C-alpha cells in the first residue's frame, strides 16, 4: 500500500501536467493526496506535522498572491529585469504591430485544431472570379516575355493602359473611393495569375496594392488625403511608389539617414509649417514612372515647433513627383526582370505638414504604420508570385517529362526524374496550401506578422527550389535563351523575391522566431512588459504571468515526454482518417517547441537576441509546423480526395523531417551541452521518429502528374495557360495533351512494329501501321499532331551571328514557333 501511494504521486503529477490544470486544481489534488497519505498510513503526531507542513506551507505561499510576490516572484522580477535585452522603439513598434493567430496555438504546446479547421475555405466572390477570368486573362494575353525583356525592356504601352483602365492598381482601395475593394484571396489570385505569365507585369500590379501610399492612406490618412488621392490611385491617374530603403539603410531600415527638419516657410505670402526634407533612396519599385512619391524619413524638430522632443522618429510623407527638388530615376535593372525600379533623391525639399500621411498627429508614427501594413501585406504579393513560379515550373516539368523521350521511354519514368517531380509537386502543394490558409485568415480580419514573415520566407525559398529542379529536368532546353524558353527569365529573377520585403536570411535568423518567441508565447510578453513597468499593479501582473509561465513550462515538459514515449498517440487529433498520425505529430512537436524555446530563453536571457543560428533553426521548426497545419487544412478543404494523399504524405513527412533535423541541430549545438543531450533524449526517447516519404509515394505523385488527372489540375490551378499564345509554356501543355490523346495509337505502333515513334520516322511508321491495320486513320492523325507538337517542344531558339551594331534577333525555331 505504501509503495502504491508513493507511485500515485508521480502519476497524479503527470496527469495534471499533461491536462494543464490550473494552480488551484493542483493545490486541491495535493491536499487530497496528503489527506489520503495520513488516512492510510495513520502517522504519528510528528509525522502528521511534517506531512502537512511539507504540503501546506508551499501551497499556502503559492495560493496567496501577496505572500507569493514577497517571497518568490518579487525577487525573480528584479533578476528578470536585469537580464532583459534592451528593446529599441522600432523593435517595440514591430512587436506591437498586428496580432497573433494560429502561430500562437503552435507555440502553446497544445494547439486547438478546431480553431484551424473552423477557418473558412478559400473562395472568391462572383465579381472577383469574373475579374480573374476576364480582365486578368486579357492582360496576360497582351504579354510576350521575350518582347518585354529583350526588345522593350518594359511592358507594352497597351498593357500599361489596360492595367490602369481596368482598376488593377486599386484592388485594395474601397469602392467608396473608386477602388475594387477585393479580398486578400482575390488580390493574391490576380497577382498569381499575372505572375505565371510575366513576373515584371505582376510586380507592376502588386506594388501599388502592397506596402505603399494606398494602404497607408486607407489606414492612417486624413479624410482630405483619402478623398484627394485614393480615387486617383484607383483609376491609375496617379502611379505611386514608396521609398524606404537607401544606400545605408537596407534591412536595417530604421537606421535611415534621410532627414526631415521641422521648419516654417513663407509660401505666397503665408507662413506654412512643414518639413525640409533630404533623402537618397534606391531599389524603389515604380519610381521611374511614379507621379506621387511615398517617402519615409526621420523627422527632427530642433526649434521645438511641434513640442518638447527633438527626435520625433520615422515619418511617412506623400509628395507629388513634380515638386521642385524631387528626383525620380533613372532606372535600376533588377536581375531577370524589367519592372520599373530606380532611385529617388531630394535635397532641402520643403513640404507642408499636410503632406505627412495622417497629418501633424502622425509625425513620428511612420515605423508603426509601416509595420502594421507589413503584418498582413507581406503574406500576399510575394507568396503569390512564388507560388505562381512553382506552379508553372511543376506544370511545365511534368508535361515535358511526359513528352520528352530518351532510351525509348518518357523521361518521367526514370526514377531520378520521378523523384525530382515528386519533390516539386509536394513543395508546390505545400506552398499553395500555406498561401490559401493565410489569405483566409487575413480575410477574417487577422493581421499576423509572424505568419506573414513565415509565408514570405518559405514561399520564396520554395519557389527557388522548385524552379532549380525544373531547370535540371529541362536541361539544355532551359539554358538556351529565346522566345521559346519559358523558364530562363523566371530562374534569373528569383533573387528579387528572395531579397525584397525583408531579405530572407534576415527574416529567418531574426524576425520569424525573434518576434515569434515574444509575440506568440502566452506569458513572455506580459512578463517583459510588467518587469520594466513601475506603475502600480505591475508587480501583480508579473506575478500572474510568471505563475502561468511556470505551469506552462511544466506542462509542456511533461507533454513532450509522454507524447514522445507514446509516439504521439496520447496527442489529440480531430480525425481518425489517414491524416490522424500527422495531427498527432503536430501536437507532439508543438509541445517540444514550446518546452525547448522556454529552456533556451531561460538559459540565454537577453543573449538569445544575438544567437541568430539558433534563432534560425527555431524559425524553421515554427515555419514547418505552420506549413504542416496548412497542408492538413487544405486536404480537408478539398474534400479529402484520395488521389491527393501522396502529395499530403510527401509534404507532411518532409516538414516533420525538417523539424526533427532542426531540433537535432539545436540540441547538438546547445549552450549547455549536457542539457542538450538530455533534451534530445527527452524529445525523441526512441531515436529519430520521422523520415521523408518513400520511393513508392514519389512514383505515385509523378504518375499523377504525367496524366490528365484532377490532382494535377488542382495542383497547378489558378495560373494562366494559353495553349496557343507564343512566348509562354502553353505550347508544352498543348503537346502534353496531344501526346496523351495519341498514347494508345503510339503504343500500338511500338508494340507491333518494334520501333520507337519520333518525328523523324513518324510517317513511315504510320504508313506501315495503316497497311497492317494496327491503327486507324483517325489514330494516325492523332500521332501526326502529337509528333509535330513534340518537335516544337524539343526545339530551342537559334540566333545568327551579328555585328555589334545589330540588335539580337531570334531566327525561327525548328518548329516555327
């Protein structure tokens, strides 16, 4: 009986921690256990005193907040304050921007899957779908990538006019101001479809609908500014740009040297309060053609015209491009792209205070305004562009792998190609899933900056990986430039997406987990705020946060161990179907992340801010927990098609493998090596738990891609495919469908005549096939059409030698494209 009672204590502790019971419930259980001990063991007086002292005094201290603050949390608060890293004003404004959403659930160690699954399915309104099927398709039809890049180095004039006249520059502007007022889903869908045809055109459309004057005016502008500018921005009468980065302020934009000095100026005999602004900016998209310049500068008030402070902080202004002293252009040439981008400069340019976005009251609030807009906008444009590139690369590569034959079989049947196709498809499926889930959240009013950073980083990196694999599959076809090369410009332009809106290395190593650990943790931000606050009640707030934090850490430590020992089987899952193991794994790895992050932050304190390698690995874990969540949600949203399960399997197992690898890298390089070894065994008690998808899964995926399947249609849906338009990959897709239509006839010819069908021998084989009755006349026509299309696909552009004075000009390709 004594042994049973002693064993009961740790069992009760594990159950209570796993269920995450509150302190008072813990206390009641502890008192009940003490009473049971006394009743069963009937101890003597001294033992009774010791028993109740051992249980009662700690519980008394823990459950009386004033006593707890005096003895425990008060001293800890003093220590905590001493180890807190200094947080600058710009860092604090970034932390305060937006809100948390599913990222907080992932950081909780016990995600509530009902919150994930209750997010609405992605959808477009009838008006948005009509716009996508009408004007967007029409614009895509105007775009010839070779002409845009090699002949014009700009969009054609009719495309510029159409973009303006159709309202594409005002998709985010409310209807009351003349805009389209599209949802985030529609905004992304438009950018994605245009990007699948021309990235330069997509950038032209997406920038006015992303971080810039339009969005800043909508959220922070005065009513007068809105009435004046928003209708003109919506109609395309005004072309905006926004100047933030400069020669000495790239990723660290908050350190910009550009200045605006508060002063008075006499204009038309009237004294006007304003700013005398000097700036030097570069990498500014649309600057060479802009009619209105958004500008971020640091404002100083040495004469105290606005108040007592001299350094007022970053401020956003709106300046007409024809203002004296404003210089826009000439151009930069971003690699692989020809969208308008260039520098802007000005020296001692006077602007009235009314030109500050939001007016006088918004002076000094520019960084907060920018962070607020980025908290959502970063999740729309570049992720749409990256997903478009991945869809095109996957669609074109799967079609090419079916059409292109070597050693008498389609190259997609070789395991080396099959493996790469599966990787491309799995990555594309996961990227699109994350894009769709995040957009659905944005349309519900969420503004999660951590998830936005995850999306920007992961979907542009995924874009790079998928396109690189497409280049490998296409071989020489992809490396010879010309009107028929549908991959080269995409490949060349990838660094643009990797670099802008927060360089990817910075985003991974500093932003995702650096902000996520503070924003998403249920107690850390409250502790930080209360520790540095001297106001009445701060000590009580710190006390409550710390008690919650301790219980949170204990619970996640126990949950991590129990979930590890059970292989995740003790974790919750909203389904009993084939996805159940992945929900359990997600639950398990969430608990492990929360526990390990807490341990690491406790050990390093403020020093964690400078451990960028460690932060980057934690960022990968958090990112792939989110990507895995999106994959599971997408499968449910698509009504769980069984044919898509191989894609889900590949994406889920790849994310879990990455998470496992990053945990091992963190713990192998842990600040306290012994603790790292203990945590490794604690999280993975039976060793490595996850592995990437097997070869059978890869072959199932590639098999689906090389036939006309619903899975393939879902995977590459939403992009522009014109089967006849020159300069795109539509002619490859056209050849793919023609090859499938002729497949039975070609197989019959091969089997009967023991010869591979190709453009050189097709006519002789058809003649023999018709003579012997192997194929019909109708089938012969299908074979001719398919082989002609094949010849067109495998051809590459050829250029004649030219003198230095002659422009480059492609000759007709072998198939006459």
